[in-house]
C-alpha cells in the first residue's frame, strides 16, 4: 500500500475503471476511489463499459461514470475489482497506453497485471481495500464515500451471508453507519426496489430456459438478445436472476449464459457470451472460470467466450460429471 500511495498523490490525470457487468463492489469501489481523488483535487474519469444496474444508480456520483473513453493523456490508471485487465472490456487497448497501471483487487484468480498491484485475497471486497487505502492517505470519509464503501461490502458479502464475510466487513460497515449511512435506505435500493414489467417478463423467459444436468447438480439459465428485444430490457436487468437457478434443490453450481450485443455480426452461429457461475460453496467455480480465461471467487465467478450457444451449453453441462 505504501508503494501505491505516492503514485496516486503525484498523478494529475487519472482513469479509474472496474469490470464490465458491474456488481455493487465494482461500482461502490469505483465511486469511492473517484471521490477520494476529488478530495486530492485530481482530474479524474470514472469508467465502466456497461450501464450501471438500476439498483446502484442511487449511489453518489453514479452519473459521473462514463461508458466510453479516449486517450486523454492520462498519467495513471487505477483498475478495480478485475482479476484480469481484459475484464474492463473494449477500453483495454486504450488503458494499456497509460504509463502506470495500478491493479487493486481481492480475487484469488488475479493475474497480477499492471505495473503496481495491491491484491488482498483475504479482503471481503475490493471496497474493503479501498477503505484501508483512503484511511492510510488520511482523507476524511464523508457520507458519499461511506455510502459507496458500505454498498460494496454489503453486496459482495451477500448481506454478510457469504463465506468471504470477515470481521472487517462488520467493523467497517459499523463505522460507515456512524458517518451517516442508513442501512435500511441502502437495503431498499439494492434489494427492496420495484421491478419494471419488462424485467418480470425477462425473468419469466429466463426461468423457462433453465436446463438441469442429468445428475441434477448443475443448472443453466440462458438469456439471448431476442429475449432482451422481446421484453425491451437491457443487461442491467439481469442482476440477481442467476439466483433462481442456484436455489433449485440439489443444484451445486448454477450458470447463466448471456448473449452480448457485441458478438460477431457476420455470423449466425458464433456469438459473444458472458457466463456467470455461482456455487453453493462445495464447488470452486473460480477454477472453472479460470479454465475458460475468466476468474472470480470460489462461490461466484465468470468468463466471456465467443462460440455457439450449443457449444458453450454442452461444455458447461459436461462440468456436472465432475461435481
């Protein structure tokens, strides 16, 4: 951490980015880091390729997150919650031109990319690492930063239900509440909000798509672009749908295959897919994702692949034989 701080303080134009299809930790860490740089009077761009899921748009400064960047002579890039640089998406070629890349993450599958790394796999969330970093930089926490940190930890620990929940998760969140964070308000935004009719229709199609392996231990849910078009929904409406496939009795691993819009346009068969994996804790899905070039945690991981739907479905179903 001491190695990273001088680079953060001495840089003038900073790009902060997190992984595509962001979760609460990716967005919360992104915004908290950006607000930290505001306190240091840095020129900062907050970037995420994907739309921010509706449940996280309440976060302070969420409207500052941009989905496109150009090479604007950044002197530093801070990449958050990414096991591999490719996880930021199409901007990877632009980011590689930035002189210094700082890699801050807590995934066990992190490849160690970048010029400087701050990786702590014992952290409950990247937001925990950002909290410690801000503390060490002697930047005072305001309610906006506290809200972002709290949201990142709350969501990445599954409301303190997941095995990555540690003592720091509780102590940091207690401190953030002391700074004015309202747990009920955040829970209402993240878990208790209303859904659009389109999302309900998408859920109906997603449930209808579920396939179960012969041994009953693996489930697959599929979302195609036709489904998004039919229900007038977007990628952000996918958040949480995989849990329905995961909670099926006897299922140990659930997979959500989502067709991306940026697949090959000149092929009717080969498409770009993002595959999310969830485990009941008995199967390490991070190692499965890593075998496909992805990464994540033992209970939640993912990867992207360009192939046919039938092929990726077949490959995932074969995984059930080893479960």
